[in-house]
């Protein structure tokens, strides 16, 4: 019977993943639904007794695999995307979430501080099990994704260790805060040390074994899998609940060194994590007891509101204030912080422990609160993540700039300020490092190499811009972008005026450097105020050109349109389909295909664009 149940759980998990990919919704939503359907609240095929005492071990190893895979993908270059924000979220932010959640639980549920701190420790975690599926269907700028991924892996480790320490010291132990701190640091260091050590051994074995080309990929996958299990099991032998930290650390360490058959290992880990994620989420969702959740009443909803509407936005605001996050990106991060495997798996364990200590009401409260938060955040935040991202417009297509010199760097900074998703490509390591020091994303490599452009996700880019000081390099980049990858918009710096025709023959928007310099100097001399304002575009003022697509505006006069756009913005130019451009009067009527240029305050221009071009 157990074999049949496991087969059913895996089948439902895989089916949920396939369905989620088809409808572009995070898979955790369907996984939880499948678990509830076969659990006590549904068909009753799975219960707490189904897996016996083996569920804890199965979940533990599965979570270790998931966190190893999350750590493996967490490259140092990714952490450099937003180091300050990520550091604040996993330190001060984690502390605020822990203590704030504990306070909400104590106040609204009138329970002990120790239980409140236990629940708060559990709910620090977000986790790659929910963040990964979200980022598969939602495209955000790299620094936003880096914060979500880094927070998921690091805070899962923090939560897993902290909750054990809180239980053993505050609930079952002496209650000393000094003991709490020392136990937390000690267990964390044990897990990290074991994980790093195992990763070192795996790296040595893979590097020195001279694996054959035929069997090498298979052996590499098996050695890595053994490393995951050894890291988890070895740390658990030394100290309880340190295995998760060891697995995450082992994955992070191996992911940031060169190992043979790296791509084969990545593919293997991705496939393996999908399988174990499907099993674990369905199995744990089947254990949800709606009676525990309903027993919380309005107090439970108040806790959900405190965590999602108060604590999460406060943490994100404090973490991202000094970074390059836009207002809408902060709102997106505030609205997307779903809880996942760690709270679900550990809550089940400690509910049983509280029952053993003769505290059944607190056990019910713990399980009910944690599963309510998981259920609410997965449904509302993970399930609606794509709609939230679309509403907040935080999913820009990528802009690739080839050339990280002065021109490329300045352009990248201006486009980032405008909310673009920018990646700079340069083969000079010093230039790449300089770009990264400015807080921008960079890829080291030759921009004329198709493989490098593929690594930069050029097929998903809306714009490629070549700005190197070599026209031959720029022309080859533009040829690849237009003919090989079909990029919508391609532009280039042209250093020699005689080469402009060659670029324009490819439909490349060519910028003659000498003429651009002459225009800029003329503006500075003849139109100093306008020149100064243009240099500040994207900060206080903006100029944007869009095509009129709103059907209700076609045929209206400029005077009628002006009444519908925000104050602080004007229609500066009107360009017709035949290319004729003019400064419109109030009597000009808009026609389908006209292009309108707005000038004004940044916010006003943005609102006007949405009015004229609502799907932009």
C-alpha cells in the first residue's frame, strides 16, 4: 500500500508541474492542491500515519537536495547584484521577521512568548521551493531575482537551525538567551563547516579522478548525489538539524568552483529537485488539518496580515533603501514572500514534540498558524506573482550592451535608472569588474561570439547595443543580433562616419560618434537650459515616444487628449506613419499609427504613456 501511495504522490507532483508550466503559474499552487485532494480533508488516502516514522527522514533528505540545488545556482556573481540589500534581509530583516511574527502570535493568539518565538523562527524562511517556481514564470531584473534567490537559500538555513535551538533552549531547556545565541552560532558553524568540507572532498574526487568522456557525466552526477547525502547525514550525526545548512553550503561551494561535467551536474540537479519537490510538497500538503487552521479564527487572519502587509514591506523597505531598486520593484518584493518546505516540514515535527511534552493546545496552534501562513502566501503571493509583476511592470525584457568602457558604462547606468534590465558584455576582466562595482550586471566574454550572446540570453532581449571603440566588432555584434537571433531593436556606436551606411544597411540604429558629440556641444552652447534638462532625463524629467494604440483616442484632437493626460506633461511632437514630424496644434487629430512624443515630469510622462499605450 505504501508503495502505491508514494507512486500516487509522485504522479500527482509531476502532473502538477507539467500543468503549471502549461498555464504559467508557479507549480507550488498545484502541488498544495494535489496534496489537499488526497489528504484527510479530501479523499483521505494519505494521513500522518501513512508514512510512519519515515516521513521525517524522507523530507529531510529531500529538503537537503532542494537546498543543495538552490545553493549550487547561487553564484558569487549573483550575490554581487545587490549585496547590501541581501545582507540586510538575511540579518536585520530575518531578526525583524522573527521577533515581529512572535509578537503578532503572542498578541493575537494569547500564547506564551516561547511558542511565539518558535513560530516566528519557522516563518523566517521563504525558500527556493517556492521562489524557484515563481522566477520560472516571472522575469524580473537580475538584482531583484538575486535578492529573492539569496534570501530563499540563506533564510531557509537560518530558520532550520534557529527553530531547533528555540525549542531545545526556550521550551525544553533552561531558557537562557546566552545559551540560545551560543547554540545557534555553534550549530550553524557545524553545518557550514561540514558542508564546505564535503564539497572540498567532492571537488578533489571529481578533479583528480580523470573521468572518462563516456562515463564521466554519470559518475559526476553520482558523486555529487553521494556528496549531498553525506553532507546532510554527517552534519545530522554531529548536531540535530544542521544537515540542511551543510547541504546548502556544499551546494554553494561546489557551484562556485570549476568541476568536470558542470552542465551535466546542473541538469541532473534540476531534474532531481523537481522530483523531490513534487513529492515533498504533495506529501506535506496532505497533512494539513483544516480544523487547526479554522480554530485560529480572525486571530489567524490578523497574523497573516501582520506578516504580509506590515513586516514584509518593512523589511524590504529597510533593505533596499540605498540600492537601485525602483519603487515598483520594492512593492513587488514586498508582495512576494511565500513560505515553503522548511516551515511545513519542521512544524509537523515540533507539533509532535509539543504533544509529547503535554502541550496539545500549543501544538495545534503551531501547526495551524504555520500551515495557514504557508497556504495564504502560496495562494496569494506565489499564485498571483505573475499578475502582480505585470501590474507593477517589473518584468522588462533584457537590454544587452556590448562594451563596458566609458560609453557603455554611462549608458548602462542611465538605462538602469529608467528601470531597464541591463546586462553589459565585455571580454576585458577589468572592465567587467568596474561595471560590477557600479552595481550593474556584467558578463565576461567576447560579444562577437554567438555562444557568449546566448549565455547573455540574447534570444530574450528586446535591445542589443554595441558601443565598443572598434567599428568592425560593433558591426559583427549587430549582424549576429539581427540575422542570427532576430533581436527587435539593434543600435550601435559608429566611430568612423564613413561606416554609417554599413550599419544602416542592416537596419541598425547607427549613432555617429562625431556627429553626436557635435550635437551635444551645440546644445550646450545654444540651448544650455534644454541641454541641462536633457542630461537629467529619468530623474525629474523625461521624454518618451510611443505609438498610439488606445482605440478610444484615434480621431481625437490634441486639445481633447491634453485634457486626459496628467498635469506636468505635454505633447511635444507628433510623427505620422509617413515619417512626417511636426509640433502639433490643438486642432491636430490623432490617427492610427501616429507616434506621440511626451515631455514633462517623469511620473506624469509615465502615466501619459499608460493612457496612450496601456499594454506597453
